[in-house]
C-alpha cells in the first residue's frame, strides 16, 4: 500500500464528488446509480482515497443494519461493506485493500457483524481478514428483448405493501432495513409485485433493471412471481439468486437468463457473537451485493 494512501470519510457528497464516484461504478461496469451513493450517504457512510489532484480513485461504503427484534442476545446488529472500487489506472497499488480495511475498522468500532457479498476475485482478500462464507449465490442476466412481454403491473411504489415486505425481509435476513427498502421503492421506475406472501422489488439500475429482494415462503411461489416481476421490461435484467434454487434456475433459463458470476455471502462477527441467521430459505433473490 502506498504510504500516501489516505482513506477519507466523506461526510457529505459534493457536486464534484458524486460524479467521481459514479465514474468508478461506470469504469467497473457495475449497476449502481447516484441514488445508491446518496442512500449510503444518508443511512451509512462513504469512504474514499484521492489522488494528487484531489480526484477520488478508490471507494467503499458501510451500511448499518439493525438486529431483528427477536434475534438472540449474542447477535449484534450488522453493517454491510460494499462498493470497494478502484479506478483502472490506480489498480495494483493496494488501494482497494486500504479502503476496505478502513471500512472494516469502522464496523468493528461499532461492535457490529461485518458482512458482504464477495465476488470470486474479492473472496480471497476478505478471507485474509477473517471473513467466512455463509452461503453462495449466482448473478443471472437477461439481455435486452426486442419487445417487453406485456405491460408492467400497476403495483406503484406509493401503494406497495412496504410494511409487509419489510417484515418478511427482516424475518428472512435476520436484520431490519425498512429505510433501505423504502428508499428503493420510492425511486422513479421502482415497483413491488406481490402474490400472497411472495414479494419482489424491481428497480432501475445503471446498466440493467434489478429484481430483488425476491422473498417467498417457498421456491414455487417465488417462481410463480417471476413473470410479473419481468413484465414490461424490455431492457437487460439482473437477479442474484442463492445457489440450490433449481426451480427458479429453470424458470430463469426459460425466460432467457444466463448465469454471469458467483458471489459468496461472508461474515465476520465480533468475538463471542454470531452472524445473523434469519431464514435464508425465504430469500430467492437478494436486494443486491451492495445491500445484502
């Protein structure tokens, strides 16, 4: 790591800094929008390294999530670490490791479980810090269609059953994040589709629509909800599905999706504590690697 690599916590994102952070996302081909950086700014924290000209060349984000009300006593809240990005010209200098270590120290200082969804390239780095995998998932992508399959459902964000969605999300994840879900649902173009106790949140991204979280009591209900989530979308679509969902994988392939890359959900609890257990069987697609 260069001796000059100073990691800075950005208290507020200025009109100059936000485009620089967006440029890191674009250079990596990721799907996040300026609204995602604003969410991290409002509910968590954004961290950065600048070059000699003051331009941001590496980033990280920390998003605190509260423990569920019925969580065991030895389970604290958690914090998601994400957006570890380095500008192409600055790679290979240890900047990603430096900003990640800074984010991790912030989580440790709060006494929270550090959690993340690691790409195959990042997993060895996080393992070197002591993170262990909990379970694995796969990102699926459908390319753009010539024409959308029917109109989008009329489930509007302002009419979405946010309370019911948040309750099931907390039960599934073992962590409460109603403010995160409310932010995602309130964005232009977002919608929530529902069938009984099955929910899917659909939102726009920089390069594709994203479906997630997709929550249901069983895989059959999750699979049945997929066409409604896809309705009205002609452009590319991403969905991050826990491995072992054979029915959903079959439905995704039939809808034109192909697996793109894997992730490992990893955790590093403080000594004497446990990572949130939740009910992962309810999770049929995550909210995204940046949100858990």
